[in-house]
C-alpha cells in the first residue's frame, strides 16, 4: 500500500501544481491594464472595409456587462454633408453705364420695317473673343442671342469683325471691306485698348478716332463706341484714364453713342467686389465667358431700349 500511496500523493501534487499554474496565468491575463488594450492612435482615420455597416454596435464600458439594448444600439453617425454649390454671379451694372444717350434711329427704322437688321462689331481681340472658351461665347455671338430673344421673329445678324492685336488705324483700313460692304444699320466699334498697351501717345490717336467715327457715320449706320476693358493689364498703363476720357469726348462731339465697358467692369470690381478672376481670363487682359455674356446682355438691353425709344422722327430716316 505504501508504494501506491506515494504514487497517489505524487499524482495529486502534480495536478495541484498544474491547476495553480493555469489559475495564475488566467488571472494575470485578466489583469492586464486597460490602457495597454485601448491606447488610441494620435490622429488616424481608417477606411472601413468593404461591406462594413455604416453603424457599428456601441462598445460597453470596461468591467460592465452590456445591456441587450446596447448590443444593437448604433453609434452616432454624422449626417451627410450637403454639397456646396457655387452660386451664379448676377450680371448687373448701374444704368448710367449701360444706357445710350441717343436713340438708334437707323436700327429703329429697320426693326419697324421688318427687314433684316445687320450689325457689325469691329475691334481687336476682345471683339474677336480672346479668352472665350469658344466662338459661341464671344460678345458678338452672345449679343445676337440676346437681340433675337428681345425681338423674336426679326432677322438679326451680328457680324464679328474683330482681329487680335489691331489698333485704330488697322481697323480703319478694314472699314471698306469688313464694315461698309455689309451695309449695316448699326456698327459697334471697340477701340483704344491696344494703343494704351503699347504706350502710344494719346494725341495722334484722338485725330484717328474722330476720322474713323465720321467715316462710319457717312454710311448712314448708327455708331456705338465701346471703350477698353477694366483688367489688370490695362489699368496698369498710365495712359488708360486718358484714353477712356478721349473716347467719351469723341462720342459726345460726334453725337454717337458710347457703351462704357470700362466703367461697367470697374463697377464689378470696386463696387460689387467681384475678384478679377471672376471676369478676367488668366492672362490678366482678356475677358472670359461670363464677362462676355454679361457685356452682351447689358449691351443688348441698351440697344433694345434705344431702338424702341418713342422718337417720332425715326420714321423719317430710311433704313439702310
């Protein structure tokens, strides 16, 4: 019996030691500090794997058994953000900058007769449409759309005779072929920008401008001058204010109308607080799609008003 007793005692001792070993390690594992298990990263965002639900079960506090409702309660999920939509810029300008002082008698008579109305826009790059995304976005193209909306049923054509880089003398050399030959009832002459960009003196330009206006008036067409654009590359030139004044004076002396583009665009910047990027191309000189369209809208309104202004003498002037 003694050997068997010793064997039994040894077996019991080994079993007790094993039990104690398991218990010690179990307790040690259970008592690992919570900080070691839940150390959060500094700032880390991890994308949820594909198929992960948008709301995960809430985690119960350590040492507490989660209630059944906690197991299915979704975590707070922020509502989806509303996409920010850029608001369109309103096209506007003070009336005194986009109103013609004189009625457009030839244009008025042609519209009254129901015959086709021909308008020629002659100028340099800002007439040709530099800075526009397509030919359809330049100001003469947009003006044609505006006028057809204002005068539905009328045959209205706006011819774009703008050429990049030209000055007053260059345009005058084209008057016969590009303007007079089309027999327009209205001529829009955009002028002056390239002269100041190239630092040409104002006095010789004044003489050429007066000569050009008289040549256009001799055709019997209504004449509207369009002065330079208000853009960083233009206003940086010292002669720009003088050029704007010169064109205004020439229009007054010759009794023709003036579209004050410089004042309109200056109002956008200084009064309406539009940044140049909103209406000037990245080259800091030419207009963009929005400003071409806005100028066309304002110019179209001015033409329409001056062509339907109640002037009884308009019928005395035959259409050309």
